[in-house]
C-alpha cells in the first residue's frame, strides 16, 4: 500500500512539473505599453516585408512537359494490372523470392 501511495505521489509530482514546463513553453510574452519602443519617424516610412521566404513566382510548367491525362491513366492502369498479376503469381506459389522481387512496372510502388 505504501508503494502504491509513493507511486501516486511521484506521478502527481511529475504531472505538475510537466504542466509547468508546458505552460512556460506556450506562454506568450506580454509587454506593457510603456516598455514598447516607439518607431523612429525615418524608419516608419519604410515598409518591411514580414515574410521570411521570397514571394513564390507563379509556376507554369513548360508546354512540352505537359502530359495528357489519358496517358497518365493508361500508365496507372498498366501498373495496377502488373501488380495484380504479381500478387496472383505469389498466391499460386508463395516463396520469399517472389515476395521480395521487384515489379516489372515502370512506376515505383
């Protein structure tokens, strides 16, 4: 019984420490209005970007890189047929070599 109470006390103490650490990590820093520095008039006119990364340029793939959706669908259907055939051949004669062999499909699975 004493060991159970000791375990419960240590658990409650550990929970309290974890709650304090979580509260300290997620606390926002609040400043009083008096301690905030006033911006200088010369710097107030300059508009600063608040983003770290550069604005992304609109990306348009080159015209020769566009593939019709029908061609993509045919590739996917071919891949599915090859995977189903591999699964059926494994079920007919299961061996470790068949299980770990690479597929014939051009798509990586």
